[in-house]
DNA sequence: CATTAGGGAGCG
DNA sequence: CGCTCCCTA
C-alpha cells in the first residue's frame, strides 16, 4: 500500500465537556454554556465553551464572571469535585461511549485525546469501492471542501455536486477515495449522534496532519475534505502555528529562522536548509509535509498509557505542613487508585511504575519514580509522601515543610498485561532472566507491541551523530559542522516524526549561570532589544536564533554554488538551542505568580 | 491564581 | 532506564 494513498479521518467532538453536561441536563440545550473548574475564584476557569456562547466572544480560559459580562445568560456547569479536587471521570466515561461506537465500526482507531480519534479508512474505502455505490449529494449533507468557503447551503450543494460528479466520472485526481471516506464518516457521525447523543466534526484527508487541520475548517456538526490539490493554496494561507506540532517553540523557530508567516512559504527552501535549521528529522518531516506527504501511521492504541491525578496549590493555598501534604497525597492517591482498579478489571493489566511530580516554591519541578507492587491507596500515598519528604529542608520532627509546595501529581504507568497470550509469552522469552524486578524491559516490549515501530532505521546513524561535547552557545555551529567532515554519511531520509527541540543542558546552563552577559556574547552586531540585524540579509533576527540563521546562510551559499555535498549538511546535526529568554521569562513569571 | 490531564522525544 | 522538556486537549 502506498502511504500517500491512505484515507485518514480525524473526528473531534464539538465543545465536548459542554455536550456531556447538556446530555445530563437537556434543558440547557441551545443555550450559551460553559464548563468551569473551581467556581470559588471568580467563577472558575472555563475549560469548554459551546458555540452559542462563542458568538458572544466567550473563550476557553476566561473566568466564569468574565463570561457572564459578555453574555448575561451564560450558564456555567461545574466540574465535579471529589475530596476537594476536580474529577474528570464524567468526561472520560462519555469519551468511552464515543470510542465504543468507533471501535465497533472500524478496525484502526487511535485515541488521540479525550475527544478525538484518528481513523485509517484505507481498507474500508477499498471494500466500499467494490459495491459501486451511486452516491448523491444527499449522502453528504454536512460535507464541505477545504478549498471552498461557501456562504449558503445552496452554494455548498452546488459546489459539492460539481466535485462529486467530477470524481465519480473521472478520478484523475484520485479524489474518489476521499469521497468514499467522507461517506463513511457521514455515516459514523450519525451513528455517534444516535448512540451517544453527541455531535462531532471531522476532517478527511490523506494524512493525519491534514485531517486534523481541516477538521477545524467547518465546525460544529460538519465535516471537511482536504484534497491533495488543496495543499499549495491552503498552506499559503495557513499560519505556521496551526500545524500540529508547530504550535510552540518549534513553530516559533520556523517563523524566526526562515522569516515566514505561513507554512507554504517554506516551499522555496531546500531539504538541506530545512534540516540545517530544524535538525535532520524535523527538517525532513517539514519538507515532506509541505508537499502533502506525512507518513505517521494511525496507531491502534485505545488504552491510556498513564493514569494520573494532579493539583495546583497556587499562592496562599500552598502546602506548607506535612499534615496538609499527607492529606493531599491521600486524595490524589485515591483518585488514581480508583481509576487503576477499574482499568485492571476492564483491561487485564497492571501499572508497574508510580511517578511523583511536584513543584516547589523554589520553582523547581521534581519528578521521581518508584515501583508499584500492589494497588493500594495507602501505599500510593505513603510512597508519594516519602518522596516528597526528601525535599523538605526543615527538621524531620517539625510539621513545617519548606520550601512550600505548589503542585503535586501522581502518575501510574508502565502497564504490564496480566494475561499470557502466546505472543506476549514469546516476547518475554527473550529476556526472561530478569523479570521480578519491575524492570522495564518487559514494559518496553509492552509499548512496542501496541505501537507501530515498523521500520526503525535512523537509530544507528543517530547514535553516531550524537554530539558528545557540550558546546557553548556561542557561534558554535560553524565550528561543529567542520568537525563533522569525516563522518560517514548517507542517512536515509525516512524520519517522519516531527517534534521537539530541546536542550536541557543549555537551558540549565542559562538558568543557573547567566545573566545577560552570556547571551549578549552571541551577537555579532547591534543589540536592539532582543533583535540584531544580520549582516548578510539585513533582517532582524532574535539573538538566540542567530547561530542557526548563520547556518541558514551557509546552507544557502552552498546551495547556490549548486554543488551537492549533501552529505555534509545533512549529517550535521544542529545542536538545538533554546529560546533562553522565554525560559527565563516563564521562570520568573511563574515564580512571581505562585 | 488557568487547571488537569495526557503523549512523546532526547539526554546522559 | 529515569528524568527533563515539549506539545496538545
Ligand atoms: N486547556 C485545557 N485544560 C483543560 N481541559 C481542556 C483544555 N482544553 C480542552 N480541554 C477539554 C475540554 C474540551 O471540551 C475537551 C476537548 O477539547 P477541544 O476539542 O480542544 O475543544 P472542544 O471540544 O471543547 O471544542 P471544539 O468544538 O472546538 O472541539 O477537552
Ligand atoms: Mn473538541
Ligand atoms: Mn479535541
């Protein structure tokens, strides 16, 4: 099967938590509503807002009170509280209702979040083809085309009808597959509505990124088809940050380093240039993406990989005594315990690792793990407490805890199946020698078993290229590049996962030691706030992006000389620098706020 | 004083 | 592996 010939759908529930609440209290259907947590503080923070309320400008993240100002009839549902803590089980259960419908109707369904699923429809579409259905506009009553924005229903029908006839008569553009996919999704959305009461929207495309993107084009209660011929003209107007995976720092890097606003503007850059700036893997992923190619498979995972409970204790609500901390350890442990027991009964598996996360007044976040030998509230709570006590600077006899705690989280993961199916037994046999010790080998197997992991090239090369030196963040990239000349080259461009740019070493370097002098050293030219002017192109560049920007010119020059020497650039893995300013900012902001 | 989740990659 | 950082709902 050609990876470009897949049919992928992304289904996303409309204002999901609100619909869950409205299903319980139908008298609020049609009225502007939202869901908030912790209503004591200014009406609580809204985590979901329905479309009626959005018309008034109410948005997620607003306070309940603020929403009331914009929309006096706004109704606020409150997340259930148990032991003084938000409990999201109602939404998890509603999510399970939806996924039961999906899993009953499709083979390959990936739970991407509490309210969305990717479905690989490729096979279903092929089967449907044999039936030679005569489809009409009535089979597509909520379908839109990503390439056309229609103002009226008549217009939608006119345009869709034309397209429908086109691809049924002559499938030169291979759009018929997408049409059948859209047909299947119209059906399943109707089933979801009938069997759960919930409305949803969907995107249908040839890969996950496009399906996700276009799902948002027409909401609520609608679905959108994104054809391959839409790629160029839509990407030319799609802000970089709208692409999943580029909503954060990676997207900022793209915008800064290439001086672009829309993802389509990257088309003029060579693979080498993208890789030089973004790294081999991400550069390759971007290069393909903007040509409509993205090969991340829909995985078959239906179950959670971790079950966690956490709570913030901002400002004066901080935990400053052992007694308070113990109480919250128990509250969180109980929530996790209840969900783990349910999970064990339903899924015949047990979590083997407990991870405790806390944020202290010093603004450090600490993460520590310990094995789970038995599901028990006491044990979860006491393990958590024991770990937290290790960071108490006060005397062990005192009830006072310093520094105060602003966040605690407990997470259970590393699930191990109880039942020895043949395949699992086989997998175990390989490293049976050390089972007892919760060690992770088994867990890895477990993970890999449910995940794709089909072809796993790159590892060898990556290891070879791992930069072993801690480079100072000072115009280092040129230097490093030449150091790498001798490296054997090749490197199959197969990598397709985007994500992450991180560099903990550099971050901590800055957080710990610097003040501006170190940062200023990076900049050859003039400092104008955080920007400097590049001597080559005279554009304003954020100073911490300057080294990559220089790489960019370097790559550009090489390219202009039309020589290949691909290997050199390809094999140079950029050490990713961090947006130091932002790191420090958030450090300071958090500190001052908490 | 946005909160409470959850998934994943890279580093040592 | 454990842990940190990143990205998303
Ligand atoms: N930042 C958040 N914090 C806590 N819960 C969130 C957050 N974002 C989303 N959720 C929850 C509430 C949402 O109803 C649910 C699904 O999110 P999402 O699909 O992004 O929006 P939505 O379903 O409310 O509206 P939409 O119709 O736009 O999809 O997840
Ligand atoms: Mn949604
Ligand atoms: Mn969603």
